[in-house]
C-alpha cells in the first residue's frame, strides 16, 4: 500500500519549500489535495515525481515546483475569480479552489476534460466550473477575471485572454523559446500586459498558443 500522505509531505518538503514557496494557502492546499487522484491509473506511482507528467500528447501536469512557484507569484486571495487555462486533469484548479473565491477551468481535450470531471468530483472539488472549449478562447461568459494561470507553455498570449482579464488583473504564463522557457508574471494595464520574468521552467506549448504564422504571398 502506497502512503500517499507521506508522498505529499515529501513533495512539499523537498520540491516546494526549497523553491522559496512558503505561503500557507499554497502549502496547505498541496498537502491536502491528493495529486494521485488527478492522473490516470497507470501513472499513480509517478504522481509525485519532480518533473512534468505527460497526460496526453503535448499535454502535461506541471511539476510541483513550477506550479507552486506560479501560484506563489499570483498571490491569490479569497476575493479572486481565477481562470485556469489548460486545466488538464483539474489538479491545479482543485488547488486554487482552496485559495480563491471561485475557479473557472478551461479544457479542450475531451479525454482530459472527462478525467478532470471525474477527479474534481472524487475530491469534492465540483465547485470548479469546467468550461469545455478552445484553450486560447478562454471562458468569456464568466469574465472579467482577477487572475489567470496557464498550465503549459505558450509562445504568444492571445488577445482574447487579455480582454477577459480585468484592469490590474494578473497572469502567470510559461513563455517557451525552443526547449527553453521562462515563467512571467503579468499585469493588465489598459490594452496591454506588462510582463516580468520570474524563473526558468519548461513545458510543451499549449494548442492555440503557438506563434501566429505570418502571411506571405
């Protein structure tokens, strides 16, 4: 029998705290939410490894360090409405449900959306609103959002998502340049987002977030 509670404590003590993530809501959520419940049965053994976990072609569950540091940068409060782009299995949404007022999760892969629904229900996280549709289009019906987070790499940040972030709202995203990436924290200021580099990480680029192809004759 696997002692998952012990593995959660080890994850926090060896991957999260050493990365200077010490905010109580993040630590508490990562100790309470069973990460193993948010992966396919074949990957349960690997749920707490310190690297991205592949859930589908080009889609991953971000490693605990990266996700924790992204959440740390967002500084969520109980007043925040959060948009979770590319929620995949729903783990990140379940974590943020314990930190924010409400969470809207977006997933376009039917199999991942099904996994997210089952996992959120199994962990009593059904208050998360799961929106099924293209990731790059977000979920305009519930906008504006106080905060956004993207669960994978991006090359460009879509204008559609900018329009769904309230003035002064913040977003964390992992910008990829080839195999290298940097997580940035951004704030909406009018019709633009001001970005600041936070730390290095890497993940596959999410569908719809690739660099737009230039038109040429």
